[in-house]
């Protein structure tokens, strides 16, 4: 069940629900990391498991989630403060062909 949830979340990332590529990537990665954190909580409940391995897994998932959040915030701040051209491509045409397109 958990694998199906992660696959559905990853497939949803490719449908591009957000405007930018970096926002879609951050959404997919952070959603999967939250599910991994929930899996760690499930693994810690009512079963005999090594405390050290659960602790290491929980800390690793939390650190990855934190770094992903910081990375997404830094990327959005960089995009906001670094000037970029208005358009990615410039299309040039002459007036005769443009009149046919209007």
C-alpha cells in the first residue's frame, strides 16, 4: 500500500500541477518524504524493532525533508531576486506575414 502511494505521488508530479518545474519537484520530493516519516512512525508502533535503526531512519528522513524545504525556499528566493529576461525566446517576423496571422 505504501509503495502504491509513493508511485501515485511520483506520477502526479509529472502531471505538473504547479507552474514551475522546481515547484513540481519540491512537491513530489517533500510529499514522499512525509510519507516516509509516517512509515517510520508506523514502524515504531507495537513491534519489536531496534531503537537505533528507527532513530537513524527517522533522523535521516527528517533531515532530508528539512534540506528539501530549505532548498525549495532558496530556489524560489533566487528566482525572485535574480533578474531574468521576460521571454525565453524572441520570435522575429516581418509585417506581411504578421498581418496574415491576425
